[in-house]
């Protein structure tokens, strides 16, 4: 049984079916089960695509193609790891308890919501799923409108770029001093800051949102920042980070920390229960969560082998992340957070550089442990990946 | 020249542009992209690409 029909859930089913065509698979999801690519949520506006248009394969077709029994719109209420059963309730139905041979948790993560003051704080939105985007598009309406984004991390910057291209006015608020402060060297952040500013974004660094109130003037919302500024907005979008969905696993007595803890075979503390995707805390990544796409593809392949009788240790290759900010495309292969070292800029090659830059993260022994490429330099991805020690 | 979207992660392969950084010349049609090529953004093998013409 698989809980969750996102990329992790469906990819696990797909990889499993490559090795085993007959063992029954039941996939339980609280949503529709329609297949879509989460990274496309943050460029839907520029692509002029509605949430519905992001679905690449409808749920029924996925289920049919992969020979999976899909329990959609069904909320899992409990896992009994002793009895090896799962209890879930379909919308409008009564709770059902089904036994599992092996269980895969692919429950994903949810956006962190910061406590805010103000009578309109409940109107702040986050986008992490298709239904969120549909709601956002419906309530925001056509450009030009003003959107204030909380968070200048990867998601905040992607949405900022996307909305700017869609003709919206965008403000971005972040307590750090620069965009993607956690991932990029200062000089790369500076390039991104400049590139988005050229598109019209208004940055508010060194500040946080304190309150969101009903506006009294021309704007529906009045947003108060920690630095005393008040801004008018039509919408506030919160993009301050993700937290793994561990509630179900925790309640079942499965060991969780920042995510559902799994060993190198993706097994949790409960035998026969596995986890992958945004909900998992991977031993293979030094007990870290990896909220990106490439880890899922690697994990699903290893997990499918384990589930079909060939226990396989997951070894992550270097997995650079593409940041989809058309104003300055960026590729980041971040070093482990605990890795000591410094960012060193490559001297740009005047013949090949089309703007952008390249930086290498060098450890005290002189080994390259990460890299960042921006703009035209992103074409050097393979070259810098090869130079990076795992 | 057509463009294709990786349905897993949204990466766009543009036949006109190719992927020179991966050794795929501009103008390479999808059928001629090596089977060993994988999606640069998500690692999905070409065989698993369920391409959708944009």
C-alpha cells in the first residue's frame, strides 16, 4: 500500500511495476490522484496555464496504466504497525481497515505557516499543491494586481519571477539580506536580486510580515512589516519553507524527527513500513530531508528493488537543483550544510560567458563540494558536476 | 521543430535548441536523442519521458 499520490507515490508504483507486474498495489490519497509535476506550480502564470491544465495524466489513467487500485479522496486516519493495517475513510463513506504486506509513506510536506496578527491573516495563502494553485488563481484574478510574497527562498523567488512575467506587481519580504541566502554565495544572490529588480520586484530585506489587515484604501489588504512599513496588496503568498507531513507516522509510533526517519534501504523504524519523498528524512543524505524532484527518482528506484526482494542501499548521486527563475536561470549543487569551506568564483571566460557566473564550494582540503551556476554559465553544469566530490 | 515537456518535472526539451551541454546538438529531434540521456532536472530516463508536445 502506498499513502500519497504525488510524485513520490506514483513514481514508487511505476518503479515497482517495472519489476513486479502482479503484486496488488493500493494507493490511498486524500486528493484526486491526478498526476502533475509540482515544479510547474511556480511557472504556471508565465506559461498561461490554469491549475487544471497542469495535470499531465488523470488519476484513472494512471491507475489503469500501472494496474493500481486507487483510493482517491480518502483520508488515512491511522496505521497499526503491529497488526499491519491501514484505516482510511473515503469522502462520504465509513472508515475501512485494510491489511498491508508492505507500506510506503509518501505523504509529502506542508507549507510552514507563521503566526501573524491582523483581521485578514487567515487570507494569507500558500501554494504547495494543485488545489492551492487553483484557489490562488481564482481569488487573485487577472493582472495587474499586487502580490506580496513572504520568503525570498527558492519558491518565493520562482513565484515572484512567474507573477512578474504575468504582469503582476510583486513585493518580496525576507528577514535575510538577500535572495536564496541559504543556498547561494553572496555574489550569486546579488545577480538574482538585480535580475528580478529589473523586472520590477520590490525587495524588503531585513524584515518580516507582522500583520495582515483588511485595507481601508484602494487595496483589499494592508500588510504591516517589522520595519514599520505598511504596504497595500491584493494577495499575500507565504513561501517560508516546508515541514514534512509526519503526523500519521508519529501517531503510529514510527520514529520521526524533521521527517519520517528512514535508513539506507528507506525503511522506517517499523518493519515493512518505508518512506520517501518530501516526508522522508534520509539516512543516505546524512539524516536530511530533500524537498526536490531528483531525490525522489533515485529513492523510488532503490525502494522498488528492496520491495521486490533485492534489498538495495540508496546512494544519492550529486543532484543539482534547477531554480526556475527565467530572469536568471540558476543551478545549485549545495554542499552538505555541515560541510566546511568557502565559495570561490570562477574567472569568467569572455568567449563563453553570456552573463551569469560560476562559483565552486571548496573544502579546507581543496576538494570541490558544491557549485552554483547562473545565467549563460548554467550550460557548464556537467563540467562542474564532474569536478564535485560526492 | 517541436518542444517537449518532461511530465515528471516540467523540464522542457526544445528540438531547435537541443542540449549542447549534454552533447545533443541544436536541432536534434527527440527520436534521435540517445536513449541513455536523462532529464537534467529530475533524472528520469528518456525511456520514462512521457513527452507532451507543447
